[in-house]
């Protein structure tokens, strides 16, 4: 049930049945030398589409850009400033709230979006309209985290993780037609956070944060994807 493939009378009819809406949100940013620039929004969007289909919930157009300032020293990365991102999220929420959507499920694929999404939710929570916000970070769902821990251990890392790379390998095999070998650098460096673009690149020269995505496979990706869809669908059915 993708909102962008519906007509307005269909949305009006839908709103008589339920006021739930799923909004996929990600980022357009480097994912190390082997991960796709679109990893975060592609994973969130694909998971959201399956959850929407299973739970008969509308899925809004994906938000493909996020808060990724620290990735800007790598070609292909684009970012909104945190304040811009908060404003954009607020105005999207306000638009949908105007038509009667009340329960918002943001299926998020990017850690850098967590703080500004939470800020936007706080700013939209008023006593005038009873809105409900659910921030669903797909990779933090317990069954997903458990699977990734068992499959990859510490080599999953924190950015360009084996888990997210596996999901994109399952969904976009054509983008992984050329195998790329990698050396593994465990993350040991202590560093402050956040880092500027240049500081990030100096600390994590190839863009990964402690991950070994050469362990990623499409097979793992299919399992992780299925777990995420199943667990998030359960959240929506409550
Ligand atoms: Zn990512």
C-alpha cells in the first residue's frame, strides 16, 4: 500500500479505517568502499514496503536524505543540516496530520537521523491533536540485532555494517556484480562525537567504522530482511 501509487479518494477512504502511516527515512551517504551510497534509504524503503503490504498500512514516499554531515568528506554523500532535517520532518508530519493521519511509524535506516527525528517528534507533540510517534530503527529490532551478533560478532561494526550491506546485496544483486576484497580494521580508536567531515575521514579513512563487510552475503541479507519485516509488522498490528 504505497501512498504515492494511490489517489486522494483512496487515501480518504483509507483514513476512515485507520490513521496509521509508515514513513521510510534514510540517508544518501558513503558506506565504505563496498557499500552502496543509497544503503540507508533503500533498506528502510524496501522493509517499509513489505511491512505496509503485510499490515495493510500506507507507506509514504521515502525520505532519501538525512543528517549525514560527518560523511561529507566522501564523494557522493549529501546531507541536510540537523535544523533543516528537523524542519522538513515537522512539515511532512504537519501535512499528513492535517488530513487525519495520527499514528506515525518512521522506519529509519540511519543512526544520524535518530536525534533530529526525536526532536521533530517533540516539537509536533501538542495537546491540541493526539499524534503518536514511533521511531523504528530497523537494525535495532531485537531479532535483527541478535541475528547480526551471531552471524558477524564485532566485525558487524558501526557503519557500513555487515547487516545493512547484506540487506542491499539481497535487494540489489546487480550492484554487487563485481566482488570487492577488503581488509578488516577493527575499531579501537577513541574519538569524540560528533566529528567534522575531515575528522571523520582522518579517523575512518575508507569510510567504514569497524566493520568487515566482506562477511556480508545476500543470504544473510534475506534472513535479516525477513526478521525486520516480521518484527516491525508485529509492532504495527498492536
Ligand atoms: Zn548505513
